[in-house]
């Protein structure tokens, strides 16, 4: 599904959204669905969560929900939570 536990653009294009979201949860211990990425969060809430996880030295991967609209919508349905970030 992902190369070295990293979600790639190709992965997003190939798999159905619900399968992709479930696979991300199964493969990764801590994943942050956020606006932007670890190095450049695109909203204050995403930035705050990144700072908290970094302060705790928690290893985590991120998924930029702004990069794929179907993933963003699918993630809201999967988690039954309407806003981001989500851990």
C-alpha cells in the first residue's frame, strides 16, 4: 500500500478511499491527517498538533488532506468527525 510506510500520490490514485484510509490506520502506529505537512503545516491547529507530537518525541507520519479531496471527504466519513487535524 505505501512505500516504507509513506503514502504517495500514486497510492492515493490507485486505491479506493475507504480501503486507503483503513490501510493507513492498520500500517502506521501514529498518523496525523492534517492540512499541509510536518515541515509546513497549513493551519494553526495542524501546527499545534505537530508541535505537541514533536515535543513528546512521538514518531508519526502525516497525510496532507489538502492534496486529495476524495481522501479528505473519505476520512471525514471513516472517522465520523468533520474537522482536521485528526490523529
